[in-house]
C-alpha cells in the first residue's frame, strides 16, 4: 500500500533561518507529489506540485521542493523563513494505474517561526 | 469566486445520534473527495464521488458511514449512530476532473465532536 512519511512532527525556527521538511513515500511506479499548507484557521492550500519534468519545483511564497526518485523523497525547502510561515505542512502523493486522484497524506509537520 | 464550502463548521453530537456533513464544491467542479483527520494524524482519504456516482469508497468504514453527491445540491457525508472515535475534522475537496493531474481545492472542514 502507498504511504507517505514526514520525518519532523514539530519544527521551531527563528526568522531568517533555512527550512527543510522531509517527505518520503512508498510506491514503485509513477507518482504525482504535492505539498499543502494550512495556516492557522484557514483551508488547506496547495504550495507546489510535481508531475513530471524538472525535479526541482518552485511554489508560492518562496518555497521549493526537490523530487529525488532514487530516494523516494520530495523534501520541501525555503532559504529564509518568515513569521508568517507558521503553519502546518502536509506532503501528499497520488499514484498508480487508474489513478482517481485520491491523495495519500503524511501526518503533517507543524512549523513554528519565532519572530 | 466562492471556494469549497462546508457546513456546519462545528458539529456536536451525542453518542448514537446521526451526523450530516455538507460540502458544496467550487463552481464548475463535479468531483468531490472526502478526507478525515483524526487528532495528531494526517488526512485520510475516505471516498471519491462524481455527480450521482460513488467512484471510490475504499477509505470508508464498512458500517455507519455513507456518502452521496446528488445531481442537485451539495455532497453529504452521513455518519449514523456516532461514537466517540468519530470525533475528527472532516475535509471535503473538489476538482474539475478526475485523475492525479487535477488540483483538489479544499474546504475549511467540519469539526465533529462526539460527547
């Protein structure tokens, strides 16, 4: 069965620090990969996605992620975080033949940025 | 543009009662996904529906849970005879098409508390 693992459950950083959130998935075939963010009191919204092509994907608000197929990883990065990046971050994947689009999510990482 | 709407935002039920959660997709979207988030966990897929059809219910508990998406009106997730373990946040997402390449837009969620 497909699964997604996020290594860090709770991350605390100071403003301007660099961020890397780990995400690994288990599936041997073609996958589509996503990072979603949920700001306090708001909906989940898409940060970035990878379908094919350049494995380095740029998203909104200065975030990027790199797909490393050999490591089954899709880590999220940001060079310099801001207080407004405080949120919960979810990695997700959909995959497989007859892909209906259902997403398999990791357990989420809570990021707290101290001003 | 109105996004995905869910109501109620908060729902309190006593054990044994029924819970009805509603989801109105974005305008023009005919594909709806339901996810459940238990405390301290990531979102888990429950069911995928198109208008008047259940396409994938592989994540639905076998008993007490049902979902529909009628030709007119919102999608409904129904939980009969609720138990404390049903307490969770229930998220609905909609998309314009099927398959992994179609972005899902999420609603704000319904937080169900079972007393």
